[in-house]
C-alpha cells in the first residue's frame, strides 16, 4: 500500500511539474498578444454559445457519425474525471468515496456507460480514419495537411485511459475493493470481474495496483502530450468559444481601427504584418485549432484548387507563433533578423493564399471551436495594403474608382439615376431631407445603379414597391459606394472615408429606414455603420417583399411554371442569417417549383465575388462561379435565382459561358427573387425597362 502511494504521488508530481510549466508557457504566449477589448460585452450570448457549442457540441453534431462519437468522448472525459478522483482516493483508502457523491449505483452505471461509450467512439474514429486513409493525401480530404500521426497516438492514449480504468475496476470486483458492492449497474466492470474470477486473490490484487498506477501514469502522460500537440484544443477550445464574437464572427469585421492621426502613437500598427501584431484572441484561435478540416472542406477557394485553405493558414500561423515564442516572451525588442520579425506575408503566408479569400465566412460558420479566420485574413490584408502597399494590381483600379468616382467601376455619380428612366412613375430623389411620406430610403448600391443586369433587378424592386404602395426615395447622385470592397480588400482608410460620408448623408437626410438590395450594402449599413455613428433600421429587399406579400399588398396571381433553385448570397445568408425570406417569397409564387442545391443555406457555396474578388483576376485553379453554376444547373432548374447583384453577375457570366459551350440549356435564366415574383404579378409581362429580357416562360 505504501509503495503504491509513493509511486502514485511521485509520478503525479512529475506530471504536474511538466504540465504546469507548459500551461504557464501557453498562458504567457497568449496573454502576450495585443489587447482585444470588448471580448466580454455580451455575457448572456457568450454563456449560451459555451453551452451550445462546447457542452451540447452543436456544430460537431452537424456531421452525425463523427459528431456523436465526439459528443460521447467529450462527455466521457467529463464523467471519467470522477474515476480519476476515485483512483487517487483508492491509493490511500479502500473505502474512499467522493464527498457528497458517494458510491450510488447510478454513478457506477454512469461511469461504466461512458467508459464503454468512449470505446465505441474510439472504434468509430478509427473506422473513419481507416476508411478515409487512402484519400487523406488527396486535396479533397478534409484531413489533407493535418497531423494524422498525433491523432492516431491520441486515440491510442484515450484507449489506454479507459482500458486501465476498466481493468483495475474489474480486478477490484474480485479483490473485494470494488466500491459498488455486488450491484450489476457498473456492468462493464462486473463483466471484466467475471473474466478475472478464475485468478487468485493475490493476482487480482496485483492487477488492481498495477492498473491504478498505470491509469495515473497514462493520464499524466496524456496531459503532457496534449499540451504539446494540436490536441491542445481539449483544454483551450472552451475559453476560445467563450471569448469569440457573438452571435458569430461574421457580418461586421472584428475591429474598426481608430484612424484619427491625433490618436496614433509610434506603436500604432495598421493590421497584422508580424506574428507579434496578433491579438491575444487571435493567438488563442491559433492554438485552439483541432485540424479537423471542416473549414477547408467548405472553402470555395480550396475547392477550386487555389492555395488557400483556412485550416492550413491557421496551422502555418500557429507553427510560426511557436517558433517565435522565445523572442515574443523574452521581454526585449524583437531582433531585426529574428524569427518573430519575419513578415507574415510572404514568409509565412503566400500572397496568393491571402488574396484568394472571398470572405464568404464558410470557415467561420463551420469551425467547431469558433476560430475567426476572416478577421485575421482581413487584418493581414490591411497591413499589406496600408503599410506595404502590396496587393493585386487589378484591385488598384477599383480602389481608385471608389476614391475618385464613388463606385468601383468608375462610372461616376451622374449615372446613378439612369435606371429610373422609363420606369413609368417618378422616383423621388433626396435633395436635402427625405421627402415627407417616404417611409424608406431605397439604397440602390453601385451595382444596382450602374451594372446593366443588376439595374433590371433595381427596376423590378422599384416597380414592386410602387405597386404595393410603399413610398420610397433614393439618394441618386448623393449615394456613394458603402466601402465594402475597399474594406474587405484591406483599405480601411478608404472604407472609413466612404462610410463616414454616407453616414453623414443619411443623417442629414433624416433617414431612419433603409431598404437595400445588395447584401454587401445591407451588411455594411446594418452591421458596420453603427461603429461609425450610423444607426438605421435596415431591411433587405427580400425581407420587405415577404412582408408585403404577408400583408396582401402584393398578390401573386399568374402561375409561373418554372423549376427554380435559389443561391444564398454569403453576405445575406451566412453573414446575416437571412435564409427564409427569399425562399418565402419564391414559395408564394404560384406554379414555381423550388429545388435546393446540395450546398444551401449555411453550407451554400460562394459565387466568388466577395472579399473584393469581383475586381481581381481568378488566375489559379478553376472558377468559383462556374463551380457554383454547375451545381445549380445539375438541379435541372429553369431559373437560378438569387438576391444579390454580385451573385447575379457571377452566376450569369458562368451560365452564359456554359451555354456557349453547349453544356447548359439556352433557356436557363439567372434572376433575382424579386424578378421571379414580378412574373406572377403582371400578365402579360410588363413592358418597360428590365422586364422583357427576364421573361422565362
Ligand atoms: S472566408 Fe471563405 S474563402 Fe475565405 S478562407 Fe474562409 S471559407 Fe475560404
Ligand atoms: S480552423 Fe476550425 S474548422 Fe478549421 S481545422 Fe481548425 S478547428 Fe477545424
């Protein structure tokens, strides 16, 4: 007895020393990051996310088989903490029981149930890994690039934790030390006890002692291994989820830097150029990655053979963080030639990786530990644009156009009202303040006002609002780009200049309610302008149309015989959770048969235009818009519908190119949800701008 106490305590002490040293190092490495204020401002939402994403494993359970296996392992570990306490108690006393908990039959059952469940989960993980092993080196595998050796070792260690537990408990059944008496509720231990019953008492005593000590040794070895491997997430994902932005790190970007020159010091850095520029939360993100590849699996850039994988980006930054740790924690200036002084781009992250991102948010949406990839990517872009002036040359023209002409195409404010010509009714234009009686300011957007295809949608929306008796006005030449493409490209200066001007214009016009047709404008005004003092009630046109239908102000009557598939724009769906309203509008069009693509709602595939990619050449891999359009065409739809002018342009281009190749029916059309609705409100299709080309009957 004394020997087992001494051995148990010695190995625990050794394990504790190593674990404590490593935990302190990790804590300092994270805490040494830049400040990130405002991480605990919505405690209710944060606690709810912790309960849902950590304890209920909400995101993991979206994939049912690995999700259930992970759920059982997670809860198995929580319940089995009790058995570790009991193992320590057993070192000292054969009659040890956890205070207040004791040795009820239910506890015995719970412990054995979860021990068995963890073994089943391990068998499942093993089967998944063996099945996927041949494909693991393929780009399409979500485990491509992950550290698989460590994952196998972890499975083996978890197996040892449970195996040693059941073995010593089985032996206890025969030595008389089993704390649950003759009850069969701890069924697994009882079964093993039956198997050991032919052994002598002293042999069972030896097995009991050996496996109690083995369990303690395995547990401490496991702790040490976990803290030195990617399985660190077992301990750090909980705080990472707790401190993540709520409701999620999409919509607005994570930070709106103060660009006032009077508030700048010599330490002010724009964006993230070196590893030391990361905030503590971004560092916590890096060490929380489980390498599960769920983000990579959904990334449109990766799926179309570009070099960007959100998982590999996080892993590369993490590796560099650890390589730089001694310099970061030295307390001295980073030496000029030091590891931590390396420019993240291009030394750690290739430029083509950085510029491939469409900011679609699929990675953030999928990540089970709530890593905020988009914020980190845009922070690195900010540094490249604002400090290094390095970015794709094609994007320079877009930035210049916004700066000089107020729109990315450089057509100028004088064309902002061209779409109103021939509408058949007058659209009030704000001169000083919004006209009396105008309920909404219709924010048309640059594409909606200036792109020929998007203009047709704008005209349709205007006609529908007019028909429903909604009084609205537009800013016309006073409207300027919201700044979204500049911001997602990394030009925060230009974004804030645009945004501040627009906020002032809207305020001066005494606007309170805005309807926007472009999800990027909708997102900027709703989610990002409040940080610059612009608080307006904003709806997307699909939301307003659904409301007007519900109120009976629009009454679809003419059947529209068409099979329609709906493409979720990333900035309407994932970034703002508007999934139901566009579908609600389509559902009310008589005759329309809606068919969903495989990737829809939160897993919808990007069109390729976001993140300012619309203005960059797509030189690597295959085209994102063609990938998405092929999926839409595969549904056999007559109409690919959407609710975003960018998506409209991208999908229309891809459809036309497939039609030119002869691989898509000539009859297929790309239309906004509003245009589909309009077909059912007018019979025959209305003459006038925007209607004739959109007829698909
Ligand atoms: S935002 Fe979209 S494109 Fe960018 S890394 Fe994430 S999934 Fe890939
Ligand atoms: S970033 Fe998130 S989703 Fe991607 S591999 Fe890491 S844990 Fe998985």
